[in-house]
């Protein structure tokens, strides 16, 4: 920008133009690089589509550059979303996630922590079925080895990790003693929160009750969580809560 000023001279650039150039320069310099990890396409067997979209909208609004990833593995099973029952077919998590990413997605094995400032995991049953086995084993679940390696890598580098809906259980399983939220316990609007929170606490972590429009920041571990569709809330409230989570992730990045 300084070389442009030298070549153009002070008379050719108005204060407004200089301000605009400064704004563009600093916003591009400060743009955060965020990895988003998907788990398929569809709430019952993959990533929750509205949550993924909300994450991407808020990251875009925050000026972040986004790269999407998913593990190249078979889904636990496939659910017919119209009937709400299993379908006799198999689908690949990476291939299905490409639907959400408009084809612009990479194998999770290629994700490098050095190339990113933060990472976010949207929710949906895929987080509990394809990224780990929480859906069938609860607190005794195992986490996909690539997912665990990525989480540990970002944690080791002190880079923030955002998780929403059921995906905070990944952090509870990988980071003993961490703090997360999956909603408000003993509230009818959060029908699955109490049992999930109890399991999280049994893992030696701390569940913090937060409303759907809020996020919780574990400053020590740089974890930011929000409950999203763990709450029976209007979609705009879920959208706002994810916005709070994304904003806090970008602040920490």
C-alpha cells in the first residue's frame, strides 16, 4: 500500500480512498483461517445441515477463510429422513459431506493444523455416529483416530476449537477435565441434555448449562461450545447461538 501511495502521490488519493485501502489491507491481513469438519449430510446420519450453514454464514460475516474436511470412511448407517428409519444401503462420509461443501472439501487426513487458526465441528447425529461411537456407546465410546489426532493437534498448538449440538462430546472424550455445554439441564426445551450432561460429568469433565442463544468458553482449553438443536428452539435462536460460538472462536484465534 505504501508503494501505491508513493506512485500515485498525495493528490490522487482522497482520505476516503486511503481509509478504504487501509481497511482492505488490515482485514485481509487479519483474516482467520478456519477448518470446518463435517460428518455426512443430514441430521439423522450426518451433519445437521442448518448448523453447518449457520457456521459458514457466521464465519463469512467474520471475514474468515474456510476449508472443509471430512473423514473418508463409511457411515455407521444410512437413515431415510422421510421415514425416519434405517435404509439398506451404505454411504461414504466424505462423499456425502461434499454435498454440503458444494464439492469443495478434502479428506480429513490432509488437514494441517499449521495451515489453520481454528477448527469447528457442527453437530448432527453424524458427529456421534461417524466421528465417534457416542450414539451407541455413550461415555464408553471411541473417537475416530483422525478426528482425535486433529483435536489433539489444535489443542497442543493452543488454537481454538468450536463445537455445537452433540459434537461437544468429542471434546469431553478427548480432553479430560474440560468444560462444555450441550444446553440447560432439567428443562423441557432441552430433552436430551440431562443424560448427555451426566455422561460428560462422568468422564471427569464439567457440563455448564447455557441457553440455546449462548456459548460457553473454556478459556484453559480454548474450547467454545453451544447447544444448537439440542434445544427444541426456533431456528433463528439456534442460528444466533452458533453465531455466538463462531464469534468467540474467532476472538480466540
